[in-house]
């Protein structure tokens, strides 16, 4: 029974991976059931029973998530181009679907995103993926690395995690204006609180970009700082790097107690090496750093 269940789940994971790799293709029921090697007459019910939402809704949400990121963070793309990328033949159809999910038109979202409805809309997608897509880590995945001190420009986020996307949007706009592109200037997140503290107001994270240029405090909320050098345990995570909590839990719950190491007085942090939607979500890469003595 256990082997049969593992095989079944692997086939379902194969479908989710295929969807993410082929968002621009025709993802109809027949093609997806073939990927899973299930009968097309039963696959839609199997998918809904496993993930809690239909195949059609899952695909629509995955496409709308990419489209919403393009609207908020990629100014160069027109709404019409984004609609075409999302699989809609006309901007009007895309606008109707977008408004139905997020309560805003695509143009309104681009100009002034309302992030709380956005987060709520993708709750079912995140829940569906978490059911079968959790990655397990082993000690072989962890390396010890001596890292140099990195001077950074920092935009602090303090308060409800639901408002973090707005801070990210301001951070991206500032670094674009400053000419600090991710390909030349590394991107870091430094977590100074739990991911979900008891009080949302206590959530705290620093958004950082590596730079040697002088940083003066200004109206954009940017300040100069550094990520100190030293020994770090490093865990590389590939795919779905929005939530690095499972990797952090592995560090603290499993790896650290058996390692004989002691942590240094600096928070856990990550470096983001590739970004969605510039690459598909399953290809995003981040490295998690646990500072050691």
C-alpha cells in the first residue's frame, strides 16, 4: 500500500511539474491525464480529490500568478502581451478573469496593487502545492562555506507579512533607479523574526542589495549596512523559493543539533540567485545561510 501511494503521488507531482514547465502550452485534460498515465475519464476527479481544486482552476491560478508578477514588477511588458502570455485570446477576457480573482483590473493592479486580496486568491494554489511538493533535505545538501563581508543597501520591512509585496515593489523600483541589477548586484533577505510571529506587527525582514557605492539615508527608506563575513552552513534550494521555511526548519531541527556547530550572533539569511517570473517557478534558486561561530 505504501509503495502504491508513493507511486500515485509521484504521478501527481509529475503533473504539477509539467504544468509549471509548460504554462504557455495547451494544458487540456487529455494531455495532463496522459502525463499522469491516468484515464482522462477519471483524472479530473482524482486531481480535485488530491489537491482540493480542479485542473482548470489550478492552471488558471498558475498563469494568473505569473501575470500578476509581470504586471507588478515588469514595466516593459504591456497588459496585452501579458494577457497573451497567460493564455487569453483577448485583453477583455484576461481583464474579466483578473478582476474576478483579485477585485482589480490589470491596469489598476499595475498602478496600485492591493496585496491582501492577491495573497488570499493564491491560498488554494499554495495549499495544493504544499500537499505533494515538499522537499526533504539531508546532511549531504549542506555545505560549510567561508563567506566574505558584503556591503549592502537595505530596505527594512517591519509589520504585517501581507504588506511585504508592496515593500518588495518599492525595493525593486529603487534598485532599478540606482542601476543595481540582480545580474551584477546580489540580492539578500535577512530574517529578523519568525515567518509567522504571534503578532503580525512583529514580522521583520531586511531586503538587501550588495553594492560598494555610498548609500545615504533618504526618503525611499534605504540605509547602508553589511552582511558580516564568516563561516556559514549553506543549503541550496531549487524551485518554489517563496517559502524557505521548510529549509530553515531543517537547519534548526535536524542539521544543527547533530552537527556539533554553534550559531553566530547574526540572523539566518538567504541569497536569491534567480527570480520568478524571469525564470519559471520550478527553476528559481536561493541559498540559505546559517551563520556559524
